[in-house]
C-alpha cells in the first residue's frame, strides 16, 4: 500500500506532465482543460504526500537501475526528514498552480505540463535514498526549470536566463558525479546513508561533491548569480522554483547528507560558513535591489543560507523548520509580486510605490509575508531563524554573530519593500513589461492567503527548538530594524546592486569557454588540413615512385633488348630521363591532385582499392610463406 | 536464427538490385524487410539466456577455409546482443525515414540492406577474418551511400572517408595476422584466441600487435587525433547515411575494443591502458570544445560523437588499470562503455535524422541562418530539444545510465578520470546554444515558412528517442545482458 502511495507521488505528476507536454506539441495551441488537469494532478499528489508522511510504516519503493553496485537501485523513502518537506512542496505546488489557474493569464499548455514534470522531479528528489535516484530527480528538476524560465522562448533574454540557471546548476551538479566515483572507489556504494562509510580520502571527495552540488542548487556563494537571471521566468515559476522547490532542494540535500558532512570534519563547517556568509552577502544584495522580484530572489538565497548553516551544524530539525517556513512565505510573496506585475505591468519598485494602498487586500497579505521575512515575532521565520541561530551559538560565536547580521539584513530588505509598498509618493508609470490590467483577480487571494497562513502559523513547529534568548534577541532585532528602516530608507550598498558581479563573472566564464572552443575549433581545422595535406603528399609520392619504377623497368627492358653500344646510349638517356621523369611525375602528380581533389570520382578509387588489396594479399602470402 | 537475421537483408538487397520492382515497391520492401529483421532480433532477445562465460548463444560454426584456420563462426553474447538490436532499430528507422526518398530509391534500398547485413555480420562474427570481411564491406557500403546520395563536396568526402577508414582496416588486418601467427595452433577463431591469449608474456610482440589493432579501431571509433575524416563525411552524407554511420558504424570500432583487443591481449592492454585513458580524456574534452565552435549543426553533432566515443575509450582504458583498483568499479566502467554504444546510437541517430530535415527543407545546416524555428515547426522543436537533452546526458535518458557508469567506474579505477567530468558540462552548454539559436527568438531567415516534420520523419526520430527514454528509466533488462559479459571482459583483462 505504502509503495503504491510513493509510486503515485512520483509517477502521477511525471506521467500527467509528460502527457500534457505531448498534447502541447500535438495541438500547438491551448488545451482549455490543461490548468484544471494540472491543479487536479497536483491535488492528488499533495494528498498522496500527506497520506505517505502520515503512514504508520515508512513507505519505501525501489526499482533496479544500476544493479552491479550496492545502492545502485532507485530507492524512494518517506521518513521523518522527507515527510514534512514532501508535504510542504506538494501543497505549495498545488497552491501555486491554483493561483496560476485563477490569475486570468493565458498560458500555453506546455507550461502546465512542465510544472507537473517539475513537481514529479521534486518529489523524486525529496524521497530519493540513493545517488542514482537523487540524480534522476535532481537533474530533471534542472532541465524543466530551464524550460520554465525560458517559457516565453521568443524573447532571447528569457531563454538566456534559463540557460544560465541550467548551466550554473549543472556545473555544480558535476559534484554528484564525483561523489558517485568516490563512493565506488571508497567502497561505500551509492546509498545516501552509507556514503559516510567511504574509506580513506574518498569520503572527503564524496562530501565535497555533495557540498558543491547543493550550494549550486541553493544559489549559495559563489553560485548565487544564476538566481538573478532566473527571475526572467513567469511569476508562478518563481513562486514554486525559487521558494519551496528547486532552490530549497539544495538546502534539503545538505540536511539529508549532514552525517556525510560531519564525517569529514571540514565539510560541515564549510557548509555552515558558506550559508552564514550568504545570509549576509545576499542580504546586502537584496537591500540594494530596485526590482521586487530581484529583491525577493536575493532574499531567497539569503534565507536559504540559514538552512545551509543549520545543515552544516547537523541541526537538521532547525534547518527543516527554516526551509518549510521560508517556502510558504516566499511562495506567497512571489505570487503577490506576480499579481502586481500583471496589474501594473512592472516589477520595478518605483512603479510599485503605494501598491499596497491601491490593492489593500493583496497589500495586507504581502505585508504579512514581508513581516515574516523580516523575522518579526510571532511569525514563522522568526521562530525558525531563532532555532538555527541557537544551534550556531552552540558551535561558534563567530558563526552566530555572522548569522545575526544576516538576520538583521533580512529585516532591512523586508522593510525596504514594505516602505515602498505603503509609500505615499506617486508611483512611476508601469507597463514596461506588459500592459497592466489594473486589477487583481479576487480569487487569487485565496491561494496567497493560505500561504500567508503558513507564513504565520508554521513557526509553531520551530518554537521549541529555539532558545528563549535567540527568540527575544531575534524579535528585538527584527522589530528594531523595521522601525528604523520604515522611518529612513536603508542605505543601498552600491557594490551589491549587480549581485556582487556574480552574473557578470558567470558571463565572462562562459565567454572564455567559447573563446577556448573557437581556438580548439581552429586547431582542429588545422589538424584536418594537415591530415589532408599528408594524404595528398603520400599519394603524390606514390605516383612519383610509380613513375620512377615504370621508367626504371622500361629502361631495363630496353637495355636487355639492345646491343651494348645502344645500351651505353640508353643508360646515358636513362640517367637523364630517370630523375627528370621523376621530378616531372611528382610535379604532374601534385598538379593532378588539385584536379583529383575536385573530381576524385573517376574510377581511380576502385583501382586504388584493387591495388591495395593485391599488395595486401601479397603481404599476407609473404608472411605465411616466411613463417 | 542468427544466420537468418544477418542474411535476410542481403537476400532482399540482391533481389531489389536484380528485379526492377518500381520505386514505391522498393521503398515498401525496404521497410518490410527491416521490420521483419527487427522482429526476428526482438524474438532472439526475448529467448536469449545469458550463456556461460566464454560460451555463446545462437552459435553456428561451419568450415570455410580450414587450411588457414578461417571458419564461418557466429554467435551472440551480452556484448553483441544490444548492438545487434541497435542495428536492427536504426536501419528500420532509416527505412521509414526514406519512404519519401526520390533519388534512386531502389538502389538506395538495396545498398542499405546490403549495409545492414555487413553491420550485423560484424557484431555476430566470431572469427577474425569474418569480422574483417564484414568490417570492410561496411566501408564499401558507406562509401557508395556518400558518393551516390550525398550533397555538397560529397565525392571528395567519400573518398577521404574511404581511404582513411580503409587504411585503418589495413592496420586492423595486420594486427589480426599477428594474432593468427602467434596462436598455436594458428587460428582466426575469436573464442579460441580469447582462451589462448597468444601473446601473453611477449611484451614487444604483444604491444606491436595491439598497436596495430588499436590504430585500426581508433580510426574507426574515431578518437582524437584520428577523427578528422568524420566531420566532412557527416556534413556531406545523406541523413540516413549519417544516422547509420554515427549510430552503428562508429560502434564497430568501440566494439572491437571489448570483443577483440581487451580479451585477446590482456598483458598488452594493461600496458597500454594509460595511453587509452589519456586519449579518452582528450577525446571527451577536445570533441566537446571543437563541437562548441561549430556553426554547422551536422558538424557539431559529428564532434559530439567524438566526445561521446571518448567516454567509451576512457572506460575501456580504465578497465586495464588492474593494480590498485576495484574489480567492481572496472566492471561498472565497461558496462557503462557498452551502454554508451547503444545510447549514442539511439540518440545521435535521432539527431542526425533531425538534421537531415533542415537540409531537406532548406539545403542548409547553418545554425546562424535559422532562428525561432519553434513557431513554424513545433514537432521538430520538441524532438530536437528532447534529443539535445538526451545527448547531454540528462538523467531519465540512456546517456545518463552510460555516462554515470563510465565516469564513476573510471574514477573508481583512477582519479585521473576526474579530468573528463567537465565534458558533461561542455556538452550541455554547446547543445543548449545550438538549440537556442535554431529554435528560439523571433522567427527569421530560413525558418520562415519551414514545414514541420512529416509522419515518416516523426516516427523514426520519436521511436529512437523513446527507446533512449526506456533505457534511461528502466535500464535493468539491457544491463542484465551487458553486465555478465562486461564482468567477464574485466576478468579476462585482469588475468
């Protein structure tokens, strides 16, 4: 029974998504029922997720994949860690798809199919207990995210955003291939829970691979740049991919493999510091943004920094709490940003001035989300951040202090957004992306509202894990920063406007690779010409030798036939004609080659074939005889 | 059964060449015969039971030229069965794809049926001379396909292809003769030579013979720096010619590694293993980099073949690094290498058929001349995207099953194999660039008014990619055939 649930959880969205994509290609138009088919599938998936995580026995399912290696199968498992994350992801996906179905925009059938494929790859990633299963979900997730970010493929800029996202995360994914090799060499097999058993230096390589792959997906330093370009995607895509699912999966992988990180001694602290530094650096980036989705994107990386920090400290529960609380909060905020984008035709903050006043219900929900993001008590992220910081303080004061700065910055960027949304200043005219519709569909408030409830209530999960000290300190910090920034805008650090130059660095790296490729291409052309020249040279030489041979043999026959005086004259002539003929023959051969190169189809090929075959047969015979 | 599978296409080819049945009937016959042959192959696969190590299924042995130890000896094991099936699938796909061929369809059908027998024969052969005869016949067949149905500077490319690969086959023959002479009693029989491993303990002769064999196989595979015949041959070949050349004929080279070179010359193989690892890594990286520089879709796919075959060479090389490495890891590497042969055949075959559509419609493969093709040709776009992602090794497709095993197994054997890992990223980058240039953005240039895929074009491409998907999701059946054979190859190399 539990196996059936798991199979449904993974197969339902994957199969339905693939079918919708097929329909999209076949009809090349819009299937009217597609949104509701997608929402229905997501609802069933969410129901299966709830049932699976509530099941008394741990649901497990596996199928043979790479059978020679222990752990080579695809094994899926719902346990204490994957259960809550699974429920979060599927419920957020359901609400996001519902919002997309209600927001009144016309979306191609492909969108719905790809969203379901994406959802299936995420459930696969969350439940995977072996490396092959993980990679299966992990990279399909990346590929569908490419197609979703570049959904509007007529605009090259958007497609490039998808490309950057895919290539950056895939570059990091190479780490998992290294992990696979290290696990094989170290004799641990490919079960995720057995990876710490790898011997000798291999356990370090395995951990490094996992760490790199996870940091890439989670948009942590130094990989954060791709998240900026990913904002080219439609808002529902951002609401799912960049809140609960894809980015969060990076943090989740580290939570899942924290025993491996701990086994090395260095990978845990490395992850913790990468996370902590990201909370600060990307927090600063968020403060400096002038575009609501860019601000939210940077804050995603920063908030996930706390998950990564927790995973590095093996504080799995705190990390999970943070992941779940952030998922609900950020999905609501991206959906709100998307609603404003549709209504006002822009996501620039200057256009959004006073938007909360114009759309008070949506504004109210967004305010709840932003207050949660700021870490204001008693909202969910306040409690979960408190739990993470409590774990950090036990480990190292420096880490704790950096985390506190990150927490303060999250209050700063949240209040920057709040300030704009409630501003009384006149907004700039919008419509720079789409012509604004001027309205927000009322039905849209339902899914955003449910997510907002999550942003409020999910803190109940985490409150027990956070020490009272962290909770009080975090609450005061958040409220203090809110109070200050709402009065006076936070200074926008100019070095952080362009995402610390990370996207530019990625571009340069890409351009460098292309230059290297062009250089290699020229090298290969030269090699090709060299080989062609070599072939031509050999053939010219062969002709020359053949001509010389003819002349020599002919001369010999002459000599035998003629008398001695004529032989003397003949040899004089030969002396003259031999080298001369050879030189002429070589010249003629080279000239003939030019003609031949254009018109080689003169039957000479067959002659050549026959000649070679004869020589070969002779050689064979010779060898046999000699032997 | 196996004789039937191998020679049915040849019989049909002779009949088609002799009897003027008309163009329609010729095309129909071609499809019918390839489908029949494929059905026979599937029947064989269903009834196949893994034979004992060293033994063969569907074996037949007849005397041919007993005085020099040459026999007609055919048989199937886990290395050849997947490749026989691949051959059947690819040729059937090509037959369907050519249902609209206007240029001398009867002659083309006869030629490709002849070529099919030659390719099947190589994989079935258990005698070196038989192997060599079929091997050379494939070269002759492909030469005529290029020269007769190619475009561009095809005659020159055909000649270059012929001379270069023929030279390679000569080197191969020299190696075979060396093996024959070294064996006591003299024989060309493959299982006997494997059992005898004639040049064990004579390092110089072993190295020389292996060198000759390797040169021949390296040209055919092809590996850097012997790959230069491949891009022009592909660029000027007809779509079905390219598909067969890439999907089946490149495998003749890699198949030779696991069938002949590794098990017959284990000492020499271990001595040469580092060279192969190096050449494999260079092929992976160089093939991908040069592919990225191409502006012509077909040349680009051709260079990705160099990259993909590089993984195979890396894996079989790593399998020779016996000391200080784990037999399981080496087994995984070789299993991955054989999987890669099948996977590359399916995926690259599909990609070349798609590229052929560009030429059919617009006489051009130039990436820069197209743009926004997804609007007029959504089916073409969808299949190309799926093919590209399959080719870049996305999990869920066969390429991942192959490359993950090759890379992890090779890293398990030597940490130097880590150097090949960036190849995966380079392929992803170059395929995405090409797909984007062709399909996305505003519809412009040659894309305007582009006619989408017809049913005869969709069916074979979709079929090949569907098989790549099936292998990618449930590889157990395929790996169940390959793994025992790969394990036995690893054992033979290690003796």
